[in-house]
C-alpha cells in the first residue's frame, strides 16, 4: 500500500494520467492527499508523451472538439509540477538499460485502431527506459501502470548491478497499490 507521505514519487506517463482522471473515489482521495503534500514529479519524457497525445487527439478530432483538446492541453501544461530533465546522467543510465534490453519485453499493445507498430513499440520502450533512468538518477520511487516493461527493467538492473554503480535498485510501485484499490 502506497502512502502519499512516502513521496515525492516520480510518475510514469500512464500513472500520472490515471491519477489526474481519478477513476475511483479511492484514487481521487489518494491523489488529493498526495497533492496536499507534494508536487507531481515527472520526467521530461512524460511531458513529451502527454503533449504528443494531445496533438494526436487534436489532429484526429473534428473542428468542434479541438478547442476542448487545446484547453485540456493548456490546463496540463499550466499545472506541471517538477519536471526532471533528460540530462547527461539520465541519458547514460537509459543507454545502459536499452543496451541490456534492446527489444521491448512485452508484446505490441492492441487498441481499437489495431496493433501497435514496431516503431511505436520501440519508441514507447525507449521512453519507458528513460523514465526508469530518471527514477534511478533522482533516487525516487516510480509509480507506474505497465508492470511488464518496468519489471523487466528492474530485473535487468538487478542482474547487472555493475552497470549501475551507486544508483541502488529501481523502486517500483503500481497504481493498484493505492489504498482501497
């Protein structure tokens, strides 16, 4: 069970989005309690993914929906908390992770639009590697919603500790660990 007071945490893109939408009363209460104690910490990659998502949604929406998408995008950008850069240390650690796991450990995602393309899958995988590297470099626990990818990263790091000196383990927490979930 994750307690808000244990933070601050680094939020993966899917976790940050999930909490912002607060799909259950428990998640909503947890999110409010967390925000009363800490700002939201994300990797710069999370901002890239969210802005890309808003742009794709706007592009695929009809003209009447585009102003609402733009309003949501601006609300997101104006409420950003702490954004951790993809700096040199993060890039080095991400490169090590990608070298250990050059292929995504999980199958392509499926949606109403079909199966995820290879290039999209590799981009998602590399973004997840950079987010994990950000968590390692900052020493923050990473709250996420895609255990297959992040558990594979944690396992690779634990099997090759010499590649990640002085960084400690990748501390992962799933959104489902929120009290009452």
